[in-house]
């Protein structure tokens, strides 16, 4: 019976340590904005490429879209 009790106590302590380490790691990653760097920045670049056809910042890429360029006709009138 004492072996089962010892195993239970060890499992509870192990789960506590795992939860403590997990929450500490999450706090450090949030403070360093790890998730924003990994998921946010590449998505912003990709969405700019999808929307404007030009990779980069959305505020700058909008002006580079081909539809915003002034068009000049190359045909000459007779």
C-alpha cells in the first residue's frame, strides 16, 4: 500500500513541476513576443503578397500594386 501512495505523491509532484515549468516558459515567450514573431510577421508579409502582389508591409505595398500605377497607352493614333 505504501508503494502506491509513494507513486501517487511522485506523480502529483511531477505534474506540479511540469505545470510550473510550462507556465514559466509561456510567460517568457509572451514577454519576448515569440509567438508574434513566429506567426504574426510571416502572415503579415504573406497577406500583403496575396492582396497586393508585393511582399512587405501593407502600408507600403499598397502603393506598389499594379492597379495603382498610372497607365500610358502605347498605341499611336493615325
